[in-house]
C-alpha cells in the first residue's frame, strides 16, 4: 500500500502540480491579454455614435453631389435639345 501511495504522491508532485500551475499561469496571461485588448479597443476604435454621425455626414454630402449631378444632367439635356432643334431648323433651310 505504501508503494501505491508513494507512486501517487510522485505522480502528483512531478506531473500534475506543474501542469496545473502552468495552466493557471496561462489562464492569467490570457486574462491579461484580453484586458489589454479591451483597453486598446476602447481607446482606438470609434464608438457607434461617432460612426453613425460620420454616416449621416457622408450621406448628406453624397445627396448634395447627387443633386448637383441631376442639375447638370438636366442642363445638358436641355442644351442638347436646343442643339438638336437648331440643327433640324438648319437642315430644313
């Protein structure tokens, strides 16, 4: 019985204790890494409010550009219609 008890104690002290200690160290390191990652994310990434504000500004700007393009397109179409009318009048003469 003493031999089994000695082998068990040897197994625990040589194998299991270092493995469990290594696991605890690894868990603590992972916990620290996660904490640093959360801090980095909070410091360097935009908040949802800022992203929404930027989206609204970009949308407003794109709508202004679209209105300008529509106006230019209508002016071009009107000018093209006048040119076509003047060409047909010249062709008739």
